[in-house]
C-alpha cells in the first residue's frame, strides 16, 4: 500500500506562491489540481498536484 501525502490548501498555496483565495476560487470553478473534501476541509493529494503542475507546461512552454 502506498503512502499518500495530502496537502492543505494553505500548504498548496505556499508551494505554488498563490493566495489561498485563488485556490478556493479555482476549486469553485472546477479549475486547478484535483482535491478531496474531508468534511469542511479540502486536501490535495501530492501526486495529483505534481500531475497538474506537469500539465501546465503546454505546447507553448519555452
């Protein structure tokens, strides 16, 4: 069984150098990395975050 690493929205905001409010807005719009809800709390699986980050390098990336 693999060890899953979960990030809070605050931890992800720090990682991406974004305001927490941006991540909340993205979540409400269906944008950004996948997340799971545990009660009132959103958590981002590190593997999903890394996959999302890789997708951000589109064809126009230098």
